[in-house]
């Protein structure tokens, strides 16, 4: 049976949040690539202290994964980044929860921009180095890294709290005005 004529609070379709996932991911890619373009201008400069030595701007090129692990296997990291993008897109198509959509959008944006760096930056196709410039203590990263960490943390918390990925963003409430006592 259909909904009562007075009920206009239908739950959104399961695919209704895929476009916002893509939009958030595109925003992350744009901000990350623009900040990297700016950071390349720091080449040859001494680190810039933003908050003492706790937070500095310092240009580095990372051929490896986090903490420069696997620097001799950049092409493998490119394959992993491509697989991550495909897996996130495939999974995010079913997201109907706003919180999950934000998590997937952040992860997709971070993974996609790392893939772009691996594919198109020097020293060559599928061997490119990721531009890092945000130096916070023992770590140097970029906007994509921040988006990835926040996205993964959000997904982790949602999983721990058993929030379903395909839960509607707004729960439909039945119209009780037609009930008779």
C-alpha cells in the first residue's frame, strides 16, 4: 500500500546521498590540489613557523606511504590508491546516512587526490610523489591526509556505534491524524 496522502516525510532513496559524497570528495580534491600548488612555491625556503615548532609549513615530496614507508614501491601504492577509489565509490553508492556520506566523501577525496599525485606528479606516471607541506611534529602531511584521517575516524566511530550505512537520513514518521480511537 502507498503512503497516506497527508504524509510528506518519506525517507530519501538509498542513492540520494551519492551525489553529496561525490561533491564533498571533489571539494577535498580541489582544496588539496590548490594548497599543494601553493606549497610548491615553498621550495628552497626554510620552514615557516605557524605555531612555534608545533605546526610549520615545510615542503617535502613523499614517494612512499605514511611515514615514507615503501618508497621503492610507489607504483604499488598507485595501484592501492586506485583500488581504494573504486572500492569507496562502489560502497558509497548505497549510502543513505548523512554521517556515513561525510565519512565516505572525505575518504574518497583524500584517496582520489593521492591517486592524482601518484599518476601525474614527478618523477613520472604511476610513480609520482605526494606533495606534503603541513609539518606537525614528527609528521608531515597535506589536506588529503587530514581528510582521510577524519573520514576513517568517522567511519570507525559510526561502526562502533552500530549506525547503519543505509539508514535513512530522516526517519519517516507515520501520520497519526487519521487514527480513530
